[in-house]
C-alpha cells in the first residue's frame, strides 16, 4: 500500500512514512494510491480488533496485524466505554453515536490515541525523535496533548486561537503536567494557525532540522482510524441497512472518513449530511461555490469555526479524477489571490459523491440543545446539537446516525445558557482541572512560532 500527494509532486511512500510525515513535501495531503476493499466487521467483533484489521488494510506491509492489534488495544484501553463509539437511540429511526468516551471527552481521542501509539512504536524502531506541530480549533489539541503526554520520542507544540476556544477545551491541552507538551495561544483564528502549520512544513530547512510532523486531520492515519467507527455503526444497525450519517463539520476530516469507509466497502452505500454553523464554507463548496479565504465568525460551536476545511483537498482530488496538477493549481491560486473557483471538472462531480450540507445558526443550536434535553433528558454539546438539528430537518426515509463529537461538559457556559443546566466534568477528567495550566500567548506570526519551535524542540539536543 503506497500513498501519493493530492498535489502530485511527491514520491509515493508507505503508510508509516506518510503517517510520520503528516503533510507531503509538496504541500499536498497524502492519500492511498487505491482504496482497499475491506471485509465488514460483525456486530460482536471487539472495537480494537476491528480497528486493527481496518488499519492493517491501509498499512499494507508496513505493520503486522499483531503489532496493530497491540497498538489498538493500548490506544482504546483508556476509554470509559468498552464499545469506544456506542450508539444510543434519540428517536424513531434516529441514533446518536457517542464519540466522547475518551480521556479528553471528544471524538478526536478515537484517532489520536492510536496515532500516539503508532508514533511511539515507529520512532522507537527507528531510534528517532520528532517535533509534532498541531493547530487546533479546540478538541484536536487536547486530544494530542493527552495522547502524547510523557511519551519518549516526541515533543508536541500546539497552536490555538487565543480566547476562541472554551476554558475546558484549553485545560485538556495546557494541564497535562508533561514536559514534552507545549501550548501557544496566538492572537487570531484557527485558519491562521493552520496556515502557519502548512508554512512550516513548506520550509524544508525547518521541517528537516526539527524532524517535523503533524497530527491534524491532514494526517492520513487520522482519517483511517476515524473510518472505523462508521464501520462499527453499520455493523450494529444492520449490515445491509441504509444509513444517513449526519456529521457536525469544521475541517471535514470526520465526514471524509465516512466517505473513505464507503469507498472501502465498509458501508451499505453512502449518504452523509454535513452540518455546519455560520462558517459555512463546506456547504458552499459542496454546492459548487468558490474556494476562498473568508473571515471566520465566532459561534457557539467554536470547533467548527473554520473557513478553509483542510480535508476538502482530498475530496477535490477524487472529484478531479485524481489530477494532482489541477488540485495544485487551485490551491496555488487560493494562496495567491485568496479565492479560486472550483476546477471545472470537479464542480459537477461533487454533488454526486453522497454529500449534502446545511448551515445551523446559534439560535437553532440553542433550541436544539433544549429540545434534546426535553425529549431525552440528555445534555449535548453545541456541536452535537448542530448535527441533531440537521438530522431533525432531514428526510426520514432512512435511519440517521448523528455523530456526537464532544461531551457537554467541554462547553459548560454554552450548555448553561441554552438549557439552564450545569454540565459537570465526569470524574475521569478531574485530573486535568486539578493541575496548573501552562501556556503562553503570542502574535499570529510565522517567525514567532518558528522561533518558539526551535527553542522548545529537543530533536537536535
């Protein structure tokens, strides 16, 4: 199994190399040369066994099934629910997949815990140390910090937009107590943080000297690991039962993982409703709109406050018939002019790839949080509420599965405002709030971040 860049300018690499690199050297995203066909799991197959088997198909000869099974077992041992991604019924023919049973109470834990084990294994085998750079709109940073905390072979530097994430989100990334985790709060928005990460990877000298890697959803292993819970949902609800997955979306990684699961034969067809907030770039793109660098609007669902969804590049690669040159030209124009029309050959294809999209306002989000509490007795986070609202207004012809992306306790102020109810942290998360936070603020400048990376990294020591 080999991996190619969406921009066509990098040599094919194996799974482990693609994972450790994060971003391809030409600035593109790694994606498999071909999608493997994978046997669907049975309803009684343990989650870590399913994960190892599916990821083995993506890993090819890079890793043995025995090794992957052990890495997966370690990764998911920290989850509070043995099913890892359990399904609960929210209404007639409607389900919610709870993805918040990991240590930092968000869906990012599912993939990040596995990636951390993979990195520790692979770097230990190679006798190397890496610097991981991670931009976050809230949950990725906490998941990365907790997963990599204290590991021997990595230093992690997390960039987040200052005062644009919840205090609980921040504490998961700033209070690990580990000396290999560093958090930079930058004055700006997530898209600017992500742009700095991409610029650092494009700087070959910096990338090489720091042995730089990235674990955002630009990292293919994140997508592979997230495809697993789409497959387990299908197995639990019936191998041949048509399902509509409703995915609250920011960077488009989760929704893309569903598409990948379908391409690999793990689903009975594919229908995905992408639910976004006021930052509706994905809705516009799926409807054939231009790619453009808009200004993000702060919302009640901050992890989705993104205008340039990174994983759209992988979907665009598929929609153009895997033409890396066309994808590169589009993103070069976007970088130079701030706007780029969709390639002509892709515009008509995107609408036929199984995706629909809708935008949900803060007012509608708050109403949904209250309705869900009244109807089920459950408190949900605002991001999950965006998905539940979209599902409520979608056709009822087939069963819907809403991805519940985070625990309500990660957004206690918003939950309180919407429902007048408190959302306390579960006991398993108390260790984070009992430790002091450690993070530093600074300007949203590439030179500043580069200097801090060089000071914090221990790759060269």
